[in-house]
């Protein structure tokens, strides 16, 4: 049983991202003790919105797709009452492959505080599976969702949606989860639920977890960002201050033109609390040159011992992730002390 993918909510973690999707540091849209930003669409005018059902952001695909599993996130949505639009407003959930569809939660336009559950085919056809009886889901307030699904793309599936840590589901569905063109689910997906002309409609997501176990036991996801120089930096150019920004800046980089160079940096501490560290993820956006190193070794420096894994680079900037449920040096779960002392470690290779 394990967490399969997680993201704090910064745009580096979402390789598919609409130009309107950006990391937002507003305190109301995230848990400030946990993450630096939430991924969201701007709300400054009609030009910032797309057609209902457009893919606004996709996470990195899972190594193996799911038909049964759990999904969790912190979600902030704002909508002014009376905005026009479709009754079906799927928003955040899990998608399949590179097509549009998947399993989503969202709202009803007829009652913008009423939570609903949807499935969407690869042709973009949305079916409302369940709607909450009472309008207890509140717009313009940060909410945590934990979603358990079984039997995706079968005639006998189930979905339970838990809101803000409640022990009983806010929404439940049992029945037909067949979904044309979407046979399984393999990535986080944020859908566009607005359309041109809606000037006060936006959504933000953070602390995303996909797992094959109950996510309600997870405290959340924390941003562990570069905060200081590490033990070693033999890269030709750059320092931790070139890779510590919240919003990706492809003009602000560190660079190595020679193999076997190393870059380490310290990261901030975990949030206060009594919890188990279920995993560490290193995300690095990287590109190779026409000559020189073609591989980035991604990993950690834990207690002075390095462990890195190869990521082959292309001539286009891409996000490369390394998910580590266990400390690769000790073979055991990361302790809080180990995590707080951890350094990110990158190396150039052939």
C-alpha cells in the first residue's frame, strides 16, 4: 500500500498546463504552513477562461493506471452567484491517458455551493453521477477532498467523496462507471469549468495525493523548497537562488557543461506536527545542450551520502521527478530529522 504520486501545487509539477494556470501564493487559497502556492487559473477577465471541459492541467502520469484507488487534494473555488454557464461543472479529479475524460468532482451551476460528482468520456460528454442533498460545500473557502473509487469503467463501480475529514461521505455513488474512451485513470487532472464571459470564476488546487490506500490518514503535502547552499556545488553556473522560485522561470537556471559535476542545496523544514513522512519527491526541470551532459542524476544527499537516479534529457525543457517512499540510503522511511536535514542532490552525467 502506498502513495503513488503527490504534488504540493507548484506549476513545475504539472507538465501539461494551460497558459492561464499559474502558481498563486495568496494565503486564502492554500494551507500556508504546508505549501508555498496553489495551482490555479487567473480571474482577471473574460480572456482568462476557456471552454467548459478543457484540460487546464495534468500531473505526471502514474507508472501504472488505476481502476481502484484514492485521490485527495486541497481545493479552493470562487464563483459569483448568477454567473451563466452549463449545469454540469466538472472541475478536479483523475484523468485517463491524454484524452479529456475521467472522474471528477465539481459544482452545479444551478446552485454553485452544491457539490456534484461527474464522469466524462473522451468525447467530453459529462454525466452527473451524484449531487449532495444539502448545500454544505462552500465556495470561496479552502476545502479538503478525499475520494475513494472502485471498479472504474465497470458497470458495478463505487465512489465515495469525503469533505474536510468527515468520517461519512459527502457524496456516494454505486452503479455504472463505464466511461467511453477512458478505460483507466492514470493522472491528476484539473478541468476548465468556466467559459469566456465569466469574469469571477476561478479554482485553485494544492496538496494533491494519488494512492492505492486510504488518503484520509495523510496529513497532507509540504513544499520543501531550496533555502540555502548545500554541501557541494561544482556546476559551471548558478546557485540555489536560481532554482528557488515558486513560478517556473526558464531564464533563471543552473548549468553544467561537464559530466560528474554536482549541485546540492538545503531545503526548508517540515511543518510542525506529529506525523509519518510517507515519501519525498524531487522535481527538476531540465534540458540538455547540443553537446555535453545528456543525463541528469536526481536524488538526495542524506547525512553526507548521496543517492541519485538517472533521468535522460532532451533538447526541450521538461519536468523530471523522482518519487522516494523510502530513504534510498537507509532503506527505511524518512524520519522527520532526516527530512529536515536533507539536501537535494543533482549531478551531470553522460
